[in-house]
C-alpha cells in the first residue's frame, strides 16, 4: 500500500488524475469505479479541468458506481446516479450511457446485486476503483462487520452514516434511506488498482485504522491491506493519525516521476 500525503484536499485531484491519465495512455478505454460523496470532488474537478483544457479525454471510458440508495429514483438529486451525472458526466466527455450503477429501484433487489457483479465482469472488470472512506471505516457502503468476502448486495446503513450523509438530504438524518445496494468488499478487491481518497480531520481515525490497524471486518477499509495495488491519497488533516507519516512522505518524495502511483 502506498500512502501519498498532500498539503490540502484539492491537491488530491492531480495525484489521482495522473494515474487515470496513465491508465488511459495504456489502455485507451479504461473501466473506472466511481465513488460519490464529498471526498472524490477534487478528483472530478481535476478531470473536468483537464477535459476542458483538452489534455485528457474520457470519451472511451466506462464507469461503474460503487453504490446506490435503495428506493431513490435515478432522477432524485441525492441518488448517486444523479450525483455522478452532475459531478462528472456533465462536466467531462464521459458519455452518460457509459456509466452503470446498482439498480436501487429493482423489483428484485436480491437479484440486482449479482446482476451488477456480472455487469462489471462482462466489462472486463474495473481498472481503477476510486474510494472514499466513512468516518466509521466503511468502503462503498460496507458498514463495520461486513463480510470481507462480500459481493454486491443490500446493506443497512448505520445511524452514524445516515447522520454523516444527512447534509445531502436537507440536514435530516431520517430522510436518508436506510438501505443501499453496494459493491461488496470482495467486489471492490477484484479491481486492479484501488485509490482511496480522504480529507479533513474527521477522517483521520478511519485512515489510520485503514492503513495501520489490523485487517478486520470491523473496519471494512482495512481489507485494502490484502490488495496488491492500493494508493491512499490524503491531505495533512486526514493523515493526522498516521504513525508512519514521515516514512510515507519520504518514500513518495524519493520516487522517480515516471513511476506514478
Ligand atoms: C460513496 C461511498 C462512501 C463514501 C463515504 C465517504 O459512493 O461509497 O463509502 O465514500 O461515505 O463519504 P464522503 O466522501 O462524503 O465523506
């Protein structure tokens, strides 16, 4: 696992988008795993800036959402489908038809999870999966005690996550859906490169548990320690709990520029 510590949240964007650009240069038609929420905003801002500048194109890319709320229509402004349309599709040349998400309105929710995993597999798997981390250590919406072997399925949000996400629902935790369809931890670990981004002091404990704590279902993001290619990009505030922060800084500073992340 590589940990990259940057001065401030907006500096997360260029580090991650350099990796996306290198992937596009290699494959031309990458499959991107797309997180929503606040953490990826610097990444989507940087992607939009480079597409506007003509230095990058997502025209050949495909995207798969990490998760979706159960019961929210894709047109609901807080749905993750609508969020990614606004944050990424509308601001870049990523075709809207190239983004797929779990169907949170499916009549058969039990079947929707395996169908989503099958769609990812049919696309050749995810090349680069962007992740945030919840203050309770969740990735996707795999809340604490989620099986490390889980695949896409329905999960119940914790009260803490619903409180954290109330800002997207008029500051009312009761308006946040209780259930979600989320990629499982094993689904996430099947992606070829995992990139977790976090900023702010509110994420410091979750980041240190993810990177330096034991692998445990109680901190689902700690499962990233099992993956051979993980990049954690955090600002100084989110890095505040890392015991080996100086080591991570020195390691990154000594990397040759061609190596990337
Ligand atoms: C979002 C997702 C979640 C968020 C996490 C952090 O698609 O899967 O795991 O990444 O809840 O959310 P923010 O970034 O809003 O703090």
